[in-house]
C-alpha cells in the first residue's frame, strides 16, 4: 500500500508549490490536491496562480511526487 498526502493539509506555512518538494523530503511519493477556492489564502498565497497545471506538473516531476487525485470544488 502506498500512502499519499493532501497538499492542502500539510506544511500550510509554506506556499502551495513548495509543499510538493516538502512532501517528497518527508518520504512521500504520492500527493493529492484540491482545486477551486478551498485553499485558505493565508497559507497558500494566490491559490489560482499557484495551482496552474504546468507549474504543478513541473514541481511534482522535479520532486518525484505523483499526483494521485484532484478534487474540484
């Protein structure tokens, strides 16, 4: 079994895209995320800018993290 991490729930003191590398550094290889306006602005900066698909893909590839699930809300 592989465990993943919800990027909205961990390392909330860091910008969203930085959390992908932090999850990898913590030993996880799978992550999920929410799309929409569910990310608190205080912890993610400008959520719409930080959640562009190309940026997420590049950060995940660099960190070796696979995005397993996305929630659209």
